[in-house]
C-alpha cells in the first residue's frame, strides 16, 4: 500500500481551468500525501493509526499566518505555498465547502476541531485572531496552562 502523487494529467487540470484554487488544492494534496507517507513509514508500521492530513495542514497554515520572517518562509516552503494569503484563501474555501450542509438532515460534510489555545497571561494580535476566525472558522481560547490545561481540553473537546 503506497502513496503516490496523482497522475500527471490530473496534476495539470488546474492549468486547463486556470484556477489558483486548483493549483492550491494540488499543493495541499501533495503535502498530505507526503505527510501520510512519512507517518506511515516511520510511526505507523504494523499498527493501526489514524490521523488527518487536512487537519495537520490547517493547523500549520494557521501557524504560518501567525509567524513572520524566516519562520514564515520555512512554513511556506514546507506547505508548498507562495504566500500566507494563498493559504488563508484555500483554508477558507475548504472550510466553506466542508462545513456546509451535507444532506437532507443537515450538518457538516466533515467536522474537525480547529482552535488556537493561548496562555491566559498572553494576548493574540487582533489581526491574527481575525484570520483564525474568518479564514479557518476556528476559535481562540485563553487557557491556564500552568494549572488547568487538562480540564480545558476535556471541556472543549
């Protein structure tokens, strides 16, 4: 069971349609397959293992959005993206599709918990908090990491 990149003709579909979204999806898929291959080959040999490459991508995109300088450059390279704006746009469009009503009974097509947890003694920059809420449809929570971190995770999850 190996993970391979999509066939070349499918990888070029975004060029035919001329969409930036298509190119971003190809890059996100490449990232996800690369991450899955690494995890399976190093951590999940002969075991049952479940993880969400989409969730990992989303979290790393949020970290990239909150970073600057060389750190941001490294994240953009790892995530195969030209800019944080591209990552924010992709995540926003994915969230809009996945959290939309999935059927006659309502509810999301996919659900995963995204959030930013920050120590109660710190504050988030308003611009970053806005990006987290508007693009990633995630919440930010202040936590007492020194004393009550376990109870917060149990309560919010």
